[in-house]
C-alpha cells in the first residue's frame, strides 16, 4: 500500500484491535474510523493491505457473509475457523 491517509491509518489501527477469535464488520470499522457510510472504502483498504500485523480476515460483511480477502475467500474462512471465530 502506498502512503496512507488518515482514514486508512484509522481503519488499519481499528482492525489491529480485533481480538483473535472475534470478527467485526466493514460497517462497524467504517463507523469507528469516523465515516459510517464508507464500508466499501474499508473493504478496499483491507484488500490492498499487506501488513501481517493487521488481521484483515477478521472483518466480515454486516449480513454475516465472509466478504472478500486478498488471500482468497477460502483462506479467510480457514483462518476464521482456525481462530474459532466461525464454525
């Protein structure tokens, strides 16, 4: 990811705080970052993230569906199952 703007930094910092075994939603992350309508922007930021310290796989859609992941949806499911965040 290129140089990050303030919103991108807030999103990544918020996602870093999601504990292992738990998930959040794109909408909740957007709201916590100060832009409640920026769900798609959150998804785009996370899709471009390469920092392993940011657990992007812990962010799902508000309807409970998995959503995208830069490592592929199956990898996201595998990681969430391993962390016991989903069954």
